[in-house]
C-alpha cells in the first residue's frame, strides 16, 4: 500500500487527478492502520505524553503572543505613524524525524513520512490569537478549553480520567495520519508570525 502511495505522490506533482487519487490512498491507509491498531498501556502513555507536549506548546504560544498583541494594539490605539493593523498567527508543526546515514535525526526527503508531513492541512494546529487576547477571552478558543475533553471517536478508548486536547483530536480525526503515525511524532516546531501593516490611500 505504501509503495502505491509513494508512486502516486510522484505522479501528483504533474496531475491534479493524481493528487485526488493520492488523497484516497492515504485515507485507505489510515483506515486500515487504525483498524489494526491496539491500545496497549504503552501506546496510551505515548499518546498522553504527546498530548501534554501539544498543550505545553500552545500555552507557550499564547504566553509569547500576549505581550506582543497588547503592545501592537496600544500603538494602533495611539494613532501610530506606521502601524495601522497587524496579523498574528500561531502554529505548531509536527515532525516524524528519521535517522540519516550518521544516525542523526533529520527531516525525511523521501518515504511515507515525507508524504504525511507534506499533506498535513495548513489549518491544523493553527490559530489567530489576536481576537482572544484583545477581548481577554482566550478560554473561548477551542485549543484552550479544558472543560471539554476530546477523547471521542478514534480516541474513545482512552479513559475519561485523561484530558485529550483539541489539537490531538485534530491530528487523529482531521488529517491523513493514522494513530500509529501520530505516535511516531518526535519533534514539534512551534512558530509565531507577526505581520505589521500600513495602509496609504493615493489621492
């Protein structure tokens, strides 16, 4: 199955139809792997560890973004000569790093891991913190709502005693990654992007 996906991946660079076929192959692969997956105590521990790492990354993002957003909004409120508006984007990108010839972990340049990462939707693990920080209602953001645990669907076998964050639910239910793929994640890249904006009318 994975050889078919790799072949289709190479074809997808040339044809849109091949791109659609690749998506279908990836969905079939995910279904088959999930159907054969067994929730052992070790697998549950791995998932909960990753779950906590995702929570920590989002908490770091909001902590870093808060003073930036407040400072930029203050400049706008004070009629700053340059800053008329800004966009801020917070995102986390998961990686399955693989060993190179020297045994050092690096980003894969072929194989199923490369394809999985290349086909991760852009909106996954991504949010705009601006509104929530300015309105001081960050708990309304689905990534930070700890009153709702996402141990449902493919994660429903996890005990109700454990909080499953929305980011983990996204990975499991809104991507082409199977649970075995997700448990191989060994690197998280956390990024905050700020775009300063100025507008001038030409009269």
